[in-house]
């Protein structure tokens, strides 16, 4: 189905979750690329150009999607919840809302881009992860002009999980689940925002399903311990610092702790994250390079060089 997404004029893009950790980087990149951006949020809009979006009301009243998509070319969903709360549960937010939104986008011929995560196809029990996978299936099986973005661990200043990782990286001892053997390819939030913005600006043409799925990661493949030590070194202001001591926590104890964290809503550590740590969460193939601007000489440069080709202001180095 052809959509009305890319025309000679600047596309109008609605970013759901545009004030979130990932969403605000998507908004910044879209604005630099010339798109007209509308922000959907659970918070009160701060300008007449923004639209207030309440997830539970969209679920209860699917007809609201049609109103939401009026005069919009692309909608980007960067909404998710780490834990269930009043009137918002995993299935509603990660599955039903995506299903309804994709259905409405198909009717309105609006492109939909959904930001999900790598590693959901593993054998897991977490309702958090299963609901996100159900949302992916609903999107892929819809008749909309869809794109699915699966990032690895998102790194950067300001995120709830990212702040916690930075805090833990300063500890003299790392307590790591014994079965946390998975590898990851951390991606900078700014790079992820740029990549999603580029997908929103892709030309309107037929694409096979496989080309609509973008697994995105950074250029380094690290274990959890290596990632924490990398953060530790980055915060050392250039001076060498001794790696932390690592203590392996019995798997059963780590799992019980994850359930306690879920119950008490303390720390970003959850049962879902406990399960993800057991498997590799590496972007394969990593399609970030094909979305980043290429140097004029077309040499295969590292991400740091390619990043300089983006007209996006750089994040300040960590203190």
C-alpha cells in the first residue's frame, strides 16, 4: 500500500513519547532534518503545536487514533513502561496500543515506526518482554507502512537505566548474575535518534519485510562487566582507574532480587532485564552504518567519524 509520507514538502511527524530518553533525541534529529514535529506525551503540552496523548484513553477509545493521525505523515512510537502502574499494564501499552495504532495508520496511509528492543525472540517468561514481542507481531502483521527498530542497550545521559548503570560503574564491586553471559552492542541515544529520524525520511517505495526491520547497535560488542568498566573509565576524566572486583551472584538469588525490584519499583533491574542478560543482545546485522551519513571518500570509517557528518549538536562528554 502506498502511503503519503514523503512528498516535496517537509513531512509532518508525530513522536509518541517525544519527551522520553529516546524520544527527545528523535525529535532533535527530525527538527534538524527539516521535519515538522508534533509531540505526543502523557504530560501537559507546552505549546499549541504539541498534542497530548494518554495511552489508556487511546486503548479505551480506538477511534481517537483517527483524530490523532489527522494531517500527519509519519508516527513514531517511542513509548514503553518498565513496570506496570495504575491504568497502564504491559499488554495495553506494548501490545494493544501498537495494534490499534498500526490499524489506524493503515487506514490513514500513515507510516508507523515502532522502537522496540533486541532479544525478544529468546525463550523468556517475563510479561514485560512477551508484551513487547506481541506488539512487534501486531505491527508486522498489520497492513500499515511499518518499520521496526530494535536497538541494543541504549547509552547516554538522562535515561533512568543509563543513570543507574553510571552509578553502578563507580562501585568498587560489581554484583553480576552468574548466568549473565550475554553480550551487547551499546548504542548512543543520539545515534539511535538520528537513525530513527532517517527512517522517517525514507522515500516511499515498496520494501520487503526483512528490509523494514532495523537492528541497531554501536561498534563495540561488550559483556556486562566490560560495559560497566568502560563507563567507569569514561567517568575518570582521562586518568587510569582500576577495574572493579566482580562477584558472581547465584542465578536463583539474582532472579529473586529481580522480582523484589519489580514488586517495590526500586532500581531499573527487573525480571525482564534479568532474562535479557542471559542472551546476546547484539545487533546482527547492524544497520546503523547504512543510515549514518557516509564520508565523501566512501571509506568504511568508524561510528565516531560518521557521527561528525550529522548536523546534530554533540552531547557533552561525561564528567
